[in-house]
């Protein structure tokens, strides 16, 4: 593992692409968003778990 990235204000475009890239590079990714539905859909798209 390289490390952990925190993406604050996660949205459906840039944040999603960044998360996918960082995961490919071996990083753990944490997404923070006020809108839990957006966060859940991003997690579903990148194959992650929303908690």
C-alpha cells in the first residue's frame, strides 16, 4: 500500500476519475461528501463500500 487519499467534496466527475486513478495506483481512497446519495453512487461506480 502506498498510502491513503482523502477526497473532500466528492462529486460525480473529477472526484470519481481521481478515485479510480488512485485506486489503480494502489492507494486506499476515502470519499467525503455532504450528499450521501452522490457518495453512494460514486462508491458503486468504483467498486467501493459506502459507510
